[in-house]
């Protein structure tokens, strides 16, 4: 079955004023849709690959024919990354995590404030387009950033929270002010969903 774009779990304007409705509409309906269209196109004629999940495609890039490997890497990555991104935000989000997730964050980074500063720093310093992530690597909770649509799963990481720092994610409202977007974004976070993702990633 071809890959499909999951519906946005809230209205385009749900994240106002932090992320504007027009950005959400273009980001979801055009950018995410294009990754899915281009992934399906790349996999045309490769029935064996069409049955895989995006996670399977990305952890097995070396076994994908060279002619379509980069297209699969970029577009399966784009599909996976955005599917996660929409879910970890919600209308009326924000605040701080609680429970096991809060304990793990405090243990790894000292405090929520330190964690937040470090993730913002990773997103700010990512040159060009990419993502900043909270993930498990070798059983440890760490922050990393990746270029383009690469997801840490490509080299064994398990990302369960992250922010898109491509210009298409913020340019209409924030123009060149990426740090301002990175700061405002925390007001959209769905911590209950992130806690669920964390519990899954920890397994
Ligand atoms: Mn994006």
C-alpha cells in the first residue's frame, strides 16, 4: 500500500500565535505531502520495499538500490519526522513534562531549563536545514541534531521528540529569527504524547 500523509490532529490555527495557520497548512499539506508523494514515486516498481515501514527503510538504507537510496533517505525521513512532529504538538500545549520523563530529563541534563536550553542550542547551531532531537542512543538520553531529513534511526538512535528547523517551518512568521521560533515552540508541546513516545522508545 502506498504511504499516505496522516491528517493533522488539530486545526491549522491550533498552534497560534506560536506557529501560524498558513505555515501549518503549507507545511502539512505541501511539504509533508511532497515527501510522501516522492517516497511512493521512488518505490515504484520495488514491491519488496513498498511493504516495509519507513523505519525499516531507514534502518536498511544500505540494502536499497543505489539509484533510489538518496530519494528514500530524504523522503522516508521526511515522512517519519513530520509524522512525529505533528503529534508532539497540540492546542493549549506547553508547560513541563512530569513523571518518568521529567525524572529522566533531570537525570540526563540537570534540569528542565538546562534541557530546554541545550535543545534550543542544538537547533540554533544546525547549519542550514535539519532537526534537533531528544533520543535514546546506546540506552542513554541525549540531544543531537541532524541535517536535512535524516532521522537518528539511520545510525541506531531512537528519537521521540524533536523540532524541525527548516526555514519552511518558521519563515513566514519569524523570517531569519530561528531562535525566536525555537523559544515559542515550547508553548505548543503535548507532553502527554511525548511521555508516551518516551515510554515506547525506552523499551
Ligand atoms: Mn518540515
